[in-house]
C-alpha cells in the first residue's frame, strides 16, 4: 500500500459520483432541460456552402413576421464580431459572417421568436444571395505556394519543428529503414447532448448564460462580443452530457447572449443533432509521414516525422494541438538523430479542434504502425524493438525534456499482454470454434500521453468549513460526466478527514466559483485537486492544532479521518470535527481559505530549439489487441483487448476504470467505424444513422490493469487518465489488423472495403 493510501484512508476507495443517483433516475438537469417562464426560442441561419461570397441578404419579411422578437446579423453586434481564441492562435472566426462564408455551417443571422415554429418559419423567409466558389479541400494543396489564399494571414496557421543530431548520418547507419505515410479522418465528438442553453438579462445589466462548456472563462469572449465589461457577463455550466474537447471554444454562448441582450427576455437555443454535426468542430485529420531507421540490433539510428493537420476553415485551437503533437511525434523512444516537423493548414473543411487525446491518437497510430513495420523488417519481436529504445526515468525525451517521474513502459506492455490473455479466456470455447479461414492477428502499442501545461497553469479553489463540521468546496471546473465533481469531493474529504457525504462541491460558475482553466487535456484532477490541497493546508493545520490542545498531544501526531481527530498511535480518545471547528472559530483561526495551484516551469536545457514543447508530465501505457478478419467480407472482429497504464495513484479506481472503458470504446470507433465523410467541405454523415459509433454489441471483452508508481503530479501522486486509453486503442487495433492481413493499415477507418482491396492488391488503398 502506498504512503498516501496509508495516510489518507479515502485515497484508493471507489467513492460513488455524488450525481450518480440523479443521473440514473433522470432528476439531474442538463442544459437542454432548463426552461424559463416567458422564454423565447432562438434559431441560427447557416451557410450551406463551404466557400461562398454573400452578395445579398434580404430579411425584411422574416423580421416583420408575427411573433419574431429579434433578427440579428453581423451589423447588429455591439462589440467585436469574433468568437475569441487562446494566446498563440489566430482570432479569426466571426460570430456572424457578413460578406464571405468559408465553412458549411457558418452562422449568418440569429432569430428569437415566441415559439419554435415561428422561429423556423421566419428562418425560411430570409433570402441569401450566394456566389458559390470552389472549396479547397486538401491541406497539402492549401499549403503549397501560390494556393488560393483562404485566410489573409496565410493558409499555414502554425508550424513547428526541431532537429537533434544529424538525420542523414543516422539513416546511413541504419540496417533497416521504413518509410510510410498514414492518414486519419475527420471524427465527430458525438456527445450525447447537442449544444443547448438559456440566457437571460438580470438586474444591473448582467447577461446570465447557462450553457454546457468545458471552459467557463469563455465569458470574457462573450463580454467582448456584447461590448460589455467582464463583470456584466455570467457563464454558468450545468453538468454536461459529454464534450470530449468539442465544447472548449465558444459554441452557442455568443448567440444566446446576443439574443437575450437584444430582446431583454430569456432565450433558449438547442441545436438538433443534424445541425450540431454539420456545424460543430471535429477531430483533426492528420497526414503523417514517418521514416525510421535502426541498426541490426534494433537500436534506432534516425527518426523523421512530418505532420500536416487539417485545421478546417478557421484556426480554432489548432496551434495548441500542433504544439502538443510536436512533443509526441517521436514518441517514448530514444533516438540520437531526430527531425520532426508539425504544421496546421487552413482549408474549407469543417473546423477542427481538440478531441479526446488532443492529437495523440493520430500520432500514436502512425508512429506505432511504423515501429511495427520496422520490427517486421528487422525480423524482431515488436516488444524487443521497443524495449531497446524506451525512454527512462532520469533520461530525456527527444525534445530534451527531462523525465523526472516513473516510466513503466516495459511493465505496462507485459501487463497489457497478460490482460489480453485474460480477456480472451472469457470466450475460449467460442474462439476454438472460429472458422479456420478467418485471418487472425495480435497488435500492440506503447504510448505516452501528456497531461497539464508546463506554463500558465493557474488554478484556484476555496474551502469553507461549516460550524457543524461539514465543508463546502468551490471550484470553477465543469463536470463533463467523467467525475470532476466527484474527484474534487474525494480529495477535499481525504485531506480534511471527513466522510465524503460531509463535503459539498459548488462548481462551474464564472461569478461564484474560483476559476480553474479549461477542463481538457487530462489536467483537471491535477489542477483542481492540487488547488484544493492548497486551500485545505491552513485549515488542516488549524484543526490539528485545536485537536492537539484538546488531546494534549503534538500537532504533528494528529490524524484527521472519518470526521474526527485522534493521535496516530491511538484512535481513542478522539475529537469530532464540529468540536474542532468550534475551537478554531473561537480563536479566530482559519476555517475558510482560497488555494492556488501554479505551474510555471523554466524552459529545460535545449527547449529553445524545439519551441519549448512538452507537457507538465506524462502518463505511460500499453495496449494489446487480438482480431480476426474475414477474407471474404473484409469484416474485422475484435476478440479481446488488454490495457495497462501507470496511473500514479488510483485515487478512485472505479472512476479510472470507467475512463479507461470509455476511452477504449472511442478508440474502437476511430479505428473501425467513425468517419464524417467530408465532401466539398460538407459533413455527409450528419446523424447517427450515417455516422457510426460503437454500440454495446460492438464492445469486445476487455481487461484493464492499473499500475501505481505513485509518481504523478496530481493529488497523492495521481496521473491524468482521461485520454491515454483512447490513444493506445486505435493503434493497437490497426497493428492487429495489419498482422492478420499482412498489409500495413495506412488510413482510418479500417472498413471492409479497404480490407478487401488490401487483400486483393497487397497494398492498403489511399
């Protein structure tokens, strides 16, 4: 048992999510459930073209239609007509376009009406005169000199690169070289809850928005659109029905706020599934060119990686994803000669943004596919090739970033292999009856996934002890359904020594809870949890001093657990928390405190040569997959999956397992099913009858093994785990299929048509 679990009994316990019962019974309110008296209904007029000049806009009939309370265009925006973006990324997307639409789904006008039917009718009365233009669909074409200039600042929105050693000398020393290009697809976030919310004006000129978001700090961008100071916009997020990165940037918040401001009434806006999928952001498609060389013993001598990502029509947070990918392109491998380049390119395709894994699933798929090809070329076991090149604690990544914490890659590989065998054993009898004509393959991946930013992390949390010994924790973190509130409650209860039902968590309100930054990148347990520990520190000290006085002991010998204080060596006598709080309160001690967690690291040696790429820490893990392929139909069936990650400390094992299972399912979807099928900039798969995601019938037996080094940067030594399972899964399945059919899978998804083509021609189709 780890030291943290010994000191804090709640650490390592599968404490239920406080919202679990309300979710299961349908009581918990999501954004789409919120109704207000007298509310109006909003609708959005969107461009059907990916590239079109707007020659005219006639909205007079719609504006005069009975029951229409507001019709807004770009000319009606009182502030800045930009959605807002993060430092380092272009702020280039209008809230409402005026003269030129460069994406299908670009918003042109907003309507608020007394009923949904009136709003729909008014929308149909708006006449837009378009001049359709040919869209630029290929990022490689868009990146060429002389290509149609989509954005006035240029089509390459961001590019980074770095070189280590001498890449040509490294390839000259290689006994084997692989040279392969991999392509991934546009993927939909496919959250259960489409974008929806309500906004209304309050006294004092405040516009209050209640809408699902991963980043309540977006209220600042909304204030800029409205032409209001920050304190006049309040953004509150109910529990979310999924997000996965698609609700980091502003979605419908500016629309709601503009309509509420214009009408002086509450306004509700809820997108249909089709509208959401046509207009929402997607996962970046990547084109990855890998060239990797190794000597006869399997030691890497050179690694070259070129990444071109499709940013879509506007920048969004593509520069951030580009930078993150830069640090991951060479993977968890030592290599003396490395050349890596990463760029994001504007096209007329759907706008792309972060999605579970923030670029890592695509990179892992390409890199691990190339590593498997290299192992085959060397006639070497895939694990042995990787084992000889794994980075290690105390060493550095190819970027030169030092690795200060545990790197259990060999251990997770072996654990994943054992987990797969265990998963397969569940259906051993059925597998024995499989047709001998089926092709069978086993694939593996190693992976490192970053969590937390190395710079600019500032996260706040407050704790207020109540006179009855209970506690209220306030944090700005939105709950995406993955346990953010549950994690905050468990950390606070553990450090304060309270039962979890004695802790209440307030979350996700820009005016009443301390801000924590975006909930993304597997960072919030580290950020919010550490801020809670900082907030608790002086309160815990005060409680222990009070207990020491009552029990006539030294404060350092006092333990807080299960709602009472006692001396380490003797659970009795004890003092209950209400008595401790009363004692501290009577002496003016600290019972309420704001804690702040900051990460602002200095650049590591050599960081200036790779744009200071890297994360605060990394979660390392491995996946093993076994599949069959039907050579007559091309159908792929996953027989079993085994996953292992070093999670640092499993503070709440059940929540971690839930994240692993969910990540695996999304990884299966990316590998086998999901594709937006974008043509002329338009998403053709715009509902769940055409955009396929795994169902419960598609989920194979899986086993998950959690390793605990205790060396993460989160509370009690935890590491981020929301995204790593997704990152390992897709690549492992692709490698398994490649082994089964004897052809390298170089594009996703792995459809029956592609498999049959590969079996016929001996080459994976482009």
